[in-house]
């Protein structure tokens, strides 16, 4: 039996090792999470874009605090404030601060899949969604409107099933910079994807295609030319404020487990350590487990203790004290069972106790007179003590409903 058990254990260990080797050699899956974080090299990170703008714009700053806080502390700041994320929604105070800053001659560039209503109402814009056909892989084609930025073929993006676009625009002061076409649509409908609106002495550029700044889009075919066309509307001598606060992903992971789980070698070393600890607990626990001793519960010694004390009193011929104790216990019995005070014992007390205990008034009076006589005596005989005990027990039996 032991030999067979060892063979089974060896087979189990080899199976686990084989599974771990196969799992370790599997290619790492791509992370398609839309983080838009400048340090991320995943498809929807913006590492390539941030390196690109750092080469184009001499003064590029990464802003990791809320825009309201930055503008509050840098009132003389000039340039272009650039936002890119799957969705960007400012609170009312923050939006007003950005609009006031833009009106002073600056540029606000927002690349987002959705915008808050107040911003759209302020600019006289409205957005809608356009959906691709089911199981259609044609994708969406993006173009720049300016003749010098147009290409023969649209810049195709096939990873989206739907796109956001501007449905209504205020033609006064609003310029269309880019369009998008649903390539699966036979009618070839074209929608507005990027617009520019004059605002005070500055301008606001909005695009519904934030993935134009992601690593995946920039590194695929010639798509970088489309992103360069978007950046061409930003003056090259401006200070570019790159927002890193409004991002779906995190630029820094504070959890130490992220270091282990993000590194392939450390992750599998961690898993092996857990499996080894589990195996150790299973086998060592069985080998060293001992029976739990049965603990006998403590007995109730109250009755034995009471008998011992009673015997001590009786042996010392202290019948007087025993009689007083029994009378006091009986009075406590009357107080707790019949809810009668025992300090003043007059006619009403005897009548109430007799009615509640199924006794006559004469019987109750006789019993309590006997108590008083024993208390007033210097000594109590054994016969009187026995009579006292018998009288109390008979009273309790009838009071509890038992026949005498």
C-alpha cells in the first residue's frame, strides 16, 4: 500500500510540474485596458504619444494634480492644456476655471469619448453614437478636413464597435477639423469627430476619438500622420500642459503584490511558494496531528456545599442559627414568589399571603407566630427545629399547588 501511495504522489507532483511548465511558457496576454497613462506601454497606454509631444514641444509639463488646483496655483500660466481619456467630466467649478483660463488666450484640447452637458451647451454642441454592423470588421475611417492634412485613404481603426460624434454644432465660430466614416455603412455616412471653437481670445479643440493618442493606433500603419494632424492645430511654441490626473489607469501602483504579479518570474515563484506551503501543511499536519483530550465539565457542587455547611451547624448544636437562617430563607421565598413585603406583618399581609398561597388566615398567622416565638427564644431544641422545617415544607407544597 505504501508503495502504491508513493507512486500516486509522484504522478501528482509530475502532473503539477508539467502544468506549471506549460502555463509558464504560454505567451503573455495583451492588456487592452484603456489606461491612457503616459508610462504605460500597453496598447491603450500613451507612452509613444508622450515621447512624441516631448520632441515636438520644447516646453512640455506633466500635470498630476486637478486642473483647478494647478490653475489656482499658477495664475500666470499660458499655453495649451491637453486632456485625453475615455471619459472626462469636470465639476462645475473646475470647468469654469478652465473656460476662464482659455478665454484669456490659451488653448484647451480635450480628447474624450464623452463630454459633460454644460461644456457642450456652452459651445453649442451635441453628441450622438454611431454603431457598426453586427459581426462587421470594416471598422471606422478617420480623416482630417484641411486639404494639406488629407490622405488618399482614411485612417482605419477596427477595435471599436461604436463611435461618438458631434451631431449638431453652432456654425458661428465652430470649425470642423476631422470626420469619421462608418466603413460598414453602404451609404457612406460621414460624421464629425473633431471640432474647434473660438472661445474669448483662445480656442477649444474637442475630439471624440481619444484612442488616436494611444500606442496601438500610433504604431499601426501610417496612423501617426492622423495624430500629427491633430497636433498641428496646437502652436509649436506653446507650453503644453499634459494632464495625468484624469486617467482611467494608474501611473503608479502602491501595492507590493503588483510587483510580483506583473513580473512573470516573480509571479510563478510566488505561486510555487504557495503550492509548496500548502503541500507542507497537508502532509505535516497529518503526520503530527494528535488526539484532542476530552475535558470533563466541572460538576455543580452547590448542593454538596450546602449540606456540608448544614452539617457543621448541626454538629456544633447551633440550632438557633439554623432556625433563623431557615426563617430568613422562607421570608425571601415569600417576597420573590408572592411579591409581598415581609417587614411589616399585619392583618393585610396575612390575608394577602393566605389568599395567594391557598392557606387560611389562621394557618398563616399561626406559622408566623411560631417564627416569632423561635426568634425570641435563647435556644432552639431539635424537635422545634424539625417542626419548623416540616411547617415550611408543608406551606410550600400547598402554595405550589400540591395537596397536603
